[in-house]
């Protein structure tokens, strides 16, 4: 695996760990400018802290990246996220025109990319990024399992 790819997913995993420490579901997202390799946004889930059901890591990272780039379209950006995006986040990724999506753990219950409605395969989808799943899957899955085990 490419060093930078590993490094970006490690950043996403670190951000997910910070979310878990705040009591949020440990999901982290990083948006990278693929031309410069610079991280333009990184964040974790903040639904509980913001009292906002849409405050998923991907949504917050897209908002922050769009602000940094100065455009609602992130055509020169890639996203690294620790969990397969849900349908809401997959739709936002499409609307933002993100170039590539790398995700860690697969989500058979709530995913919207490889599972569930498979947003990018719908005829109504505006843009389909290149998709690479299972990047850092073991670490992301372990983080999620430990988090939910501690809640039971």
C-alpha cells in the first residue's frame, strides 16, 4: 500500500479515536487535495456534541473542505473515512464531486456504498467517485467493536 494512502487513513483513524474519547461513534474523515497532498479537512463524528443527527464525520469534513477550497465542488479532493459512508454521506460525497473515496470498515447494516441503497450505482447519482474499500479495515473495525462493547 502507498505510504501516503496509509498516512491519510492513519489520520482518519486517529480522528476516529478522538471521537470515541468524546463518546461519539468512532468515525473519522480526512479530505486531501490530490494535487498537493495537503489535508484540507479532518474531523470525526460530532452528532452528540452538536445535537445534530447530520454531524457525521464525512458531512463535517465536506463542509470544512468546501470552505477551505472556496467551492461547493471538491473535484480535486479525495476522502479517507474509517467506515463505509451511510446513504446521506454517500449522497453528499457525490454532490461534492469528490474524486476518490477510500474507506476502512464495511458497514452491512448502515452503509450506502457497498451495502444498502448503493447510492453511487443509482441512475439519479450526480457523480460516482472511484471507490476503494477495506483500507485499514482491521483497525477501523476493532475501534468500532471496542467502542460498542464498552457501551453494553
